[in-house]
């Protein structure tokens, strides 16, 4: 399987979003399972978001933000 950082078929913004999710999750000391459950999704789907193998729908942004304890816009901005 190709690395999402080097796979030209995966949009760069999806890779950046996945990195941001991971950084926020790790900063909060949360597991992937904890975030997934709090956001109402399967852990496997959440992992696919972090690894840029899947993109997130707009409908799931508020749940992800709440699970990570941030405002929705913070999912798209770097510190």
C-alpha cells in the first residue's frame, strides 16, 4: 500500500487534514478509539481520516471538533 504522503492520487489537503487530526488528538492525549467513539464513528473510519485514505463529510466536522475539544475551524488551521 502506498504512503499517503507520496501517493499523487491522494489530494494534499486530505493529507494535511489527517495530519492535523492526529496532532490535535495526540496533543489532547486521546486514542484513536476515544476520538472515534466520541465522534460517533468506527475507529477504522477515523484511522482512514488520519491516514488520508478517506475524506470526511461536512456533516461529520462538528462531531470531530467536539470529540477533540476544539472549534470546527481549528481542524483546518495550524498553530
